[in-house]
C-alpha cells in the first residue's frame, strides 16, 4: 500500500518542495550508477560508482526488469526495497518469539521512508539473516550473509570481531568456518569487477568515502563548530576524525574483551558498536539508522526501550526530510537540535544495552550457550 501510494498519489510529493514521501535526489544518482546494466558497460570502469559491489549490482537490477526511464526505475527499485523490508519484518518476528509485534516498529515513519528511498535495508536484512543462522549454529551460512552485507555497506566488518569472539568461546575451532565463508563470498563477488575493471577501480568507492570530512549535523561536526565558536578552540578536522575512529574501534575491542557467550549478547554488543559508530560518525547520513534499528528491536528489554525506538522512528523522519527540507537544510538550528535528540537516544541505547535489567526478555529462540535458570524457594 505504501509503495502504491508512492508511485501514484504522492509521486511528486503533492507538488511540495519537501520530500516527505519520495526523495528523488539519491535515486537519480542510483539511476546513473546502475546504468552499466543497460549500456553493457563494466561496473566501476564504464560507469563510476561510489558504492560497494553488491550495492552496485542492486542498483543495476531495475534495468533488467523495466525500461530505462526514471519513473519505471524508481518504481522497481522501491518495490525491491519494500520486499526487503517485508522479509526483515518476517525475520524479526521469527527471532522474537512471544514478542512478534515489536517487528512492526520497522513500519514507523523513518525506517519506512528510508527503506523506499535508499538501499540500506538490503545490508540490514543480510546482517539480520547472518545472526539468525548464527542462532541455529549454521556458521557457514552466517559467513556468506556477512560477506554479502559487507559488500553492500561496509559496516558489517565492525561486527565480525564480536561474532568470532563468541564462536571461539562456544566451540574454539569452528569460528574459521564463518571467516572462510565470509572471505570466499567476498572474493567471488569482487573477482568479476577485479578482472573487468582492475584493482584501482575496485578500490575507488572506498577511496571516495575516505576523503569525506566533517559534515554538518554529525555530532563531531557540531562539537567541532561550537568548540570554535564558544571557546575559541580550533581543533584540526583530522584530529577529530581520528579520535572518533578510535572511539568506534574501542567499542569493537570492548565487545571482544566482554567474552560474549550467547547470540543475544552478540546482538546487544552489535547495537553498542553501531550506535557508537552513528554517534561518532563524521558523516551525516540519517538513513544509516536502518543499520542499527532492527538490532535495537531485538535487544529491546523494557517499555522504555520500546519508547526510545518509537521516538527514534518518529524524530528521525521529522529531522529528515521534514525539518531539513522545510527549514533550508543542515544549517538550520532545528535540524541541529533534532540531531542532538537522536544522538541522545543513541547514547541512551548504548548505556541500556550494557546494563542488564531484571526485566530482560527470555533468550532468543535457538540461542546456544544459554542454560535454563532454576529458582529455588
């Protein structure tokens, strides 16, 4: 229903300059990056793409099932993303026995909006599927899913150490199964582009993103700005980026030191890692909420957690696109304030994920390493 409304009634956002339903800016870029599929060119050589391999292939897919005009491309692309969202909701329900209704938080405005207008839901789905296979002890399948996810968006690489740590504590040796499957999947996906376009072209997306500096409305950019304006402290941008990267890597290292012994613990630490990354990222990309939001649903322990999720799913949409487009972009004070509220939610999520409560839910279905608790008296 949402997709149908997007290609009919709200196709042009009712003539508004506010992209409250359709965001054609990014999808117009996707149209260009996926043009290799219709022009018979080699990805990364014939057509530039700043996106990893799986993402670049996904962006070319709509050309194979429709015409090359933008309305058809947009409709097919958004339908594919809606299918990924539906699969994500079903997967969440199966991972939340007794709490299946939480999966419908994925239909809040922000995750729904970023689903049809971006492709981050693809990586999010495969990460979720990797954890599902991990629950069931299917390490090889989990590694394949991590490989696909990492070549859609690179962030799953941050989650591998805690998964490997868990497998080492569980069985000592089978962790190599996951790593081998992950590496093999990556090689199989990359080789066609490597042969057709060469190493430099294959590495170009990562070099492109490595040059991005502090982007306004990101927390590091806001701190950098106000440290200069309020206190006269002009910190080098590279120093800020380096400190933020160190903070993210510290969260990854802490997850390994925690000696996680259950998939539930892996998911909880994954929330901490990704929330820390979003908090300290020097790049402002509101759609990245799709990376952490499904895992936050799995890790929700209390009504307060659910309320935080609901606030994230609503405020994220208010900040972008409503306030952003309605009040002239990132420079507006309301966008900065709204972003700070979201950062507060992420910070609260990090703290809550590391503080177990008596109200914690039962272990996830199929989790290994969790023994029943016997209460006497």
